[in-house]
């Protein structure tokens, strides 16, 4: 790897003291207001003012088009799309881009991936759904994302489903749990739909919640590895139970206790349900929850902005649990569209959302980005070689249904094992092994050497270094280069000792190793 380009292509990061607002940094931010303030921004701004914290500038269009693609569809934008967006002079172009991305098929792929992490969609130990049940389950989740199924209906179907794991997809919710005791199931329910860890509850309250799931039973069939989720058929009389808010309920002998619990959980005004999902979605889009961690809601872990959390909860319920409406509400806010360059430093600025946090790309998204650049298929591994575990060469990592199917790249870059369903199971922390891989990997070298996209850049008006540099920047960083970057990179391409092909590959490899490429910002 040639190192002459590092200083010119490194990602810029600037911070300042609260009492001295730094100038906007091109090409990453803009000082003018191009996004109308929303209720979200009013609530965030009020909390920042009380804390004496300065908010960041708005991100530039160059940053926004890449950020929106990565956050909404987990996919890098095509260079032509970036160019068209940057040339668009309509004031509502950011909102229009958000709307168009929410309708892309990749939206369903990407958000199904996120939900399959939460729902522990995995064929092998310790979840043991089995591959064909995984495929059935993941397709159901993806279809729910594609059709924008109301979230309360999505949750109800998961909580109350019974039937074959191969034919009734949401019934797999009760199979994708480590342990099958009522306490184990109750823990998965609380984590998934209430955003709380049952271990933090008093013993009596844990037992009360588990009582709603003590009739869940599992039955084998004659079909290989098929299992049916059902209610225990043992005759049982009526009984009393206590809901998490302390309400006593009487459950008749012919009632499904899960239905009683779901009716309570999904009722408008429930203190748990809407709050948990809006906090989770906020964390997915803004890098941290209003309650942090997003699946650790408890009385002694208060929200950083209670009014903001309450507003999002009310808006979500008023939308009839429309997830896309929730995404749109957050994505169109000035808070989401802030620069990642803070004007005020310190942990409180992050907790109060004074800037957009820089985060490493998910393993699957980074894998797909590199394969898109290099047109090189990934080779996945599975412990069970059967038809359901075959992955076509053109299938993207965000489309993988089974958490048991992986690759050395995905494991190195922190893909979750899907064993627990907790947010912290996915690692976004960079490691030495990751950096060594991006610097020295023969995989990346081979991708760059055979990349049709780079070949097109080399052939583009052959000999015009500015055009070649610009094409590579659009491909890798989704933006045009600055004049300084053009001058530095052009000088490198024109220097002797390497072919034009090698020089362009070096430039692409240098850009791949920048924080600007490896992270969402």
C-alpha cells in the first residue's frame, strides 16, 4: 500500500469550546439553515440551551445523501444519484430523497436485518430454529417491513401466534429463545417489546410476567425438525394474574394468557410499548437512545430528554403505529441532519444530541460496500450444508436470513451472533485486526484490481487526472473532491513508477482506509 495520500484524504474532525463557535468545515457542513425546525428540534434545542451546549451546523448535501442512503437502506448511493442530488436546487430535496429511499426494496432488506438481530433469527446453537424455519421467519419479517405493517399488529402476531415453525412464521418467536421456561420467554418478551431487561426487575414482578407464558408448549411432528408452538392442552381452570403495571386480571380457562398480556401491552397509553420502540428507532438512526442503552429501560436509567421521548411516543401512537412515519419524522428533523463535527465537546453533548455521532458501518453494510466497489462475491460458511444454507454469489450481506451463516469478514467486523437479542451484541468498535485487514488484505487488493467501476474510471477521458480523481471520490466517498484533494491526488497519479491503473487503485485503497469511508458520519 502506497502512503503518499494519507494526509490529503484523512477525514476531517473539528471540535470547539462552547463559547467560540468554529466556522463551518467544507465539504462536511454548511452554516445556513436549509431544514425547517420541527417539534423534535425545539425539544432538543431547549435541552441544549439549558445545558449551555451549542448544536452542530447542518451537514452538507454531500454528507446527507450518503448518510441517508446508509441509514435508510444500508447501501452506498450510486455516483449518478449523488450528482443529481447535489445539482438539485429544490428546497425540499432532502425530504424527497428520504421518501424515495423509504420505498426502495433495500429498505426492507436492511430493516429486516436489524429486526432479525432483535428477534434472534438463527438456525444453529443456541437458538436452534433450523434453516427452513429461519427462511420462513425472515421472509415474514421482511414482508412486514416492505408493506409497513403497523407495529402493534406486528407485535401482536409475534406474541400470540401458534402453529408450525415451518408454516406459521411468527410462531418462531417462541422458539428463538435460549430456554423454554416461562421465565425465559418472559425475558425475551420484555427485552423485545418493552425495551427492558427482566433481570433488573424484582423477583415477584418477574414471576408475575412469566405467568402469562406458562402455557406455551412445543410439540414435535413427523416432519424432519418441524416443531409446533401451541398452548399446553392439559385441562386448566381459571386463574388470576398480575400485569406489569400492578393490575390484577382474571383469566378464564378457555383464554390464551398471551392474548390477555398482548391486549394490555398494545393498548393506547401503555407506559411500555410505544416508548420502547421509538427509543429503539431513535438509537438506530441517531447512534444512541434517549434512554441509553435502548433495551435497558428502568426507573434508575432515566431518559436524557424526557419531553422528546414523550413527544415521539405520542406521535407514534397518533400515526397508528406507522414505522415509516416515525422514520420520516426523525429523518426530516434538523437534529438528524446535523453535522458530525461538534461545536461542544463532552459526554453531555452526545447524550443531548448536539451533533450526529460518527459510527463505524455495520459489518454487513461495509461488506456490501466493498463488494459493490470491487464486484467480488463473498463466500459464506454454514455449519449445515443443506439447500436452505446455500447463498448465491449475488446475495448481499444485508439480505442474509440466517445468523448462523457468516464469513470471516462479518465476524471480524462485529456482526452479532444473534444469541441474546440485545443491542450491545453487535460490536461497532474498531479493532487492530480490522485496520490491518483494510490496509493489507489480499481480498481488497484483488477487488480493486478487478473492479469494473475502477476500470471505467481509468478509461474515463483517459489522461484527464481531474476526471479520474473525481470519479474515484464519487465511488468511494460519495462526494466530489475538494480542490486540494484534486491537486494532491492528481500529482500522485501523474508521478512515475506506476501504471495509471495502479495509481487509480492506490487512490481508491487510500480512500477506503479513511474514517470517512469506514464510518457513517
